[in-house]
């Protein structure tokens, strides 16, 4: 997943040479360690520098995004983290104000003004979960059911935000997107 986040971010903002990954170590999967190894491996392949930005408060989010915005050639990846969802409006506002190209893990970010998002299609996951609920209600032991992984992912691009950031979204990327916000 992190490889795709970086790939899409660099595709839409080719001047990005340094990428900060933001997360709350108290709420992110594995205290942040779940995504970090693959993020760093993908960054090496794409020849971008990585910066880790653990945040635990709105003030730390603000100082982190402001810091990213001060450095030319910087971008931001938001790790899948419920803490960041709670602060999404602040994050979207700060990335816009500080001219930071950012990629998010939920479509709601891009639909509400974030540059782009890439992540599992939550509606598809909920539809698949319905069969599990049915099986459990019919008496099957939940521990005996296999873990399911997402099979459908969504890419959402916000063209208004791209324009505000001075980014030209390649036509090929727009065609690849599941949704383009204009």
C-alpha cells in the first residue's frame, strides 16, 4: 500500500524528492511500524528521502505540516490512522495553506479538499462483511472464519486542489482514477 501511495504522489507531484509519513504512534497499526518498512523500501526504489512524523496532538500536526511546507520538493503521506481521520479537516486545511502535496488513505480526504487518496473501497468491504455476519448468526464460530483482505481499492483525485497547488494531473492518471473531483 505505501508503495502505491508514494508512486501516486510522485506521479502527480514529480518535484517531490522528500516525503514525510505522518501518524500517531498511539493509534496507528503497530504503533506506526506496520507501514514504515514498506514505506522506506518503496522510497529507496523511487529515490526519495523519507521523514517520519509521529504526532499526538493538533499542535503537532500543525507544526509537522508547516515544516513539510517550508522545504521545497516535499510531500506528505498520511498513514491509515483513526487519529488522523478525526483531524482530517485541519490536515486538509493545513496542507492547502502550506502548499503541501499529500496523499491520504481514505476517499473522504480527497472528496473534502485533499489532493488525492488511495485505499480500500470501504463499501465493498462492508458488502463482503455481510456474508460473515450471516454465517456467525447461523452459528458459525467467528474464530474459524478466514481473515479477508481488501480486494478493491479506490483512487480519488481532486483536480481543484491540484490546480491550487500548481500541479498538472497527467491524463493517464485521471483515467486510472475511480473518481475525479472537479
